[in-house]
């Protein structure tokens, strides 16, 4: 964010479309970018999952249309495609196709790319590198990414949880894996020790509450009760079970006594965004040297 202006990074949505068996029309994508180019800081090429040649063709089509998309190289593609990208002189590239891949496999692949192509003899990055779908802390801290993105923050919030940094030596620690604590009464983790707020030890609970209050939020309070199927919820109430097929049955209703992160997913989303922004602030500015045991530096979209 610069002043009051939010920096926007546009992903083509190709991975989501591919996952759902759909296609994104490149001409529609180009038209959308041109209509909104003044608002966009970065936009990625329309990549074709599993087809490096088609992705490169789309890169050329978009450039011929007067655009400057971020080129993307995917896990599993031949190194020659990355070499082609680098020889063309792009100063900012993306690495994708990493979402379904195991961490060990990604480390092997990324170690190879960063050591052989993306950094110089001192380990300093030759180009800016964006990691698509990557907010695994060990992987973020192992490589000198310029930026990364992921939907984990919103998925975590919608599933009733928030990220909380570790607390050591009187300060919040961001270079270690965070807690992910469920706060919703509806969470299936409400019986898992150490994973739901109701199962935390007293000392852990005190740290947790200190964190959310420090960020300006409240836990909130809800009551759950079974109500007849024909009951009409008030403004502070909502059904939390799907409508039963048996019309005479009852279903579970949540009554919001006090709004807070336990019953407002919007507030959980906000807290998770704050966590990642604080994580970013805790690290030195890019560029930094790639060393396998070193853990610093990134920007998060």
C-alpha cells in the first residue's frame, strides 16, 4: 500500500479455472486488463497449466497486444523454458504450480532454481521472483522471494481460525511457524487440545487474548441453541446447520451476544491480513542473499 492507494496484483485465475475444468479466454483477459490497467500494478500472463509452450504463446499474444504481463514458470516444466524467460530480460518473473507439491519436493526444485538460475555467485537474486500460492513459512524464509501470494489467510478465517505469532522474550516472533487457533464455537476443532481457544492452557490463553486485544479486536460471545425449523432468526442470529429434509425437526442456531472474532469471519480475515503484514514488516528489505539456512525477506500480496 502506498499512501491511501492499494497496490493490486492480478492473477489470471488459470489455476482455479483448470481445477474446475474451465478455460479463461485470453482475449477477454486482455480486454479486462486494458479496461483496468490504470488500477493494476502487476498482472500475470494467462498461463496454461501443464503446457509451457501454450503459456509462452500467451505471453507473446499479450505482449503483441501492448501489455507487459509477468511471465510464469511452473513446477515440472523443463529448465529450458525458464532459460528462455531469463534470456528475454524480464526483471520480474513468477514461479507457479506449487500448490499440490510436497514441501520436500519443492525444496529440491527451488534449491535448484535459485542456485542455478535465479541468484548470482554471492547468492543475490538476479531478478525479482514471485511465488504463486506460497505462504508456507519455511519456504518463504528459505528463498529471497520479492513477493508471494496465497489464499490461506482467507480460508483459515472462513474455517473459524486466526494466525497468532509465537511469544518469546517479551515480543512476538515471526520467524517461527505461528499458532493457528480456532475461535469459532462452530469449529470442528473445539475438542482438539491446543488448537481451539477453549482447549488452551491458562498461560497460552493469556498470550492469545493479549494478542487480539493488542490488535484492537475482541473475542466476542455466542450462544448455540436448537430451534424449531420454522423459527425466523433475528438480526443477531443465524442458522449454522443446513436445512434438514425433515420439516418437523429442529436445527442449530447461533445467537451473537457480543460481536467479535469468534462469530465474525470478516474480523478473522482482518486479523489474518494483519498477521501477514506484520510478518512482512519483521523482515529486512529485499534483496538478500540465498543461503539454505538463512530465513529473511519478502513482500506479501
